[in-house]
């Protein structure tokens, strides 16, 4: 089976850019592939006012989170953008300075990288 890493970079004002890759990650996981989702850059704003996000995107996020497909949130970006508290409220640890993910390690581990 294949390995896929989705790196979300888009601002959450475009909910389709969240709903679609999160849904793809769920579909791949359910078909037996490995899937991981990372929130990076402007995508870290996703966690701010999460309850106000459109239902299709929020539902896709909840399903991916339930399946433990959310592999990480960029510490540096969340801290720099002032959303670290919101990220931590969702159960993700933010230490403040590390930039994530390490795409070279993901590729070395056999993941195909998809950026959105």
C-alpha cells in the first residue's frame, strides 16, 4: 500500500482546500493506505474559531482527527500566528519554535507529498 502526506498550507477562508484533502486522507486510510495530514503556514488559522468553520470542512476534519490522521501542526507557524492556544485546545502540543513537518524525512519514509 502507498503512503500519502497532505500538507495543508491554505488559509481556512477556503474551506474546500480543507474538506477535500482531509476527505482524501480518510478515503486512503479506509482503503488500507497510510495517510497523514499536517497543518502548516496559514492553515494553522484553522484552529481559531473552529466551531464557525463550514460543516463539510469541519466534518472532514473531525473524521480525520477521529482516525488519528492529523499528524502535526507547525509549532513555529502556530506560535508566530498567535493560534497556539487554539491548537493546544484541540489536543495538539505546541512547543513554540520547531517548523514541521520535516518533508525530507517523510519522503525518506516513502510518503508521497501533497500540498494544498
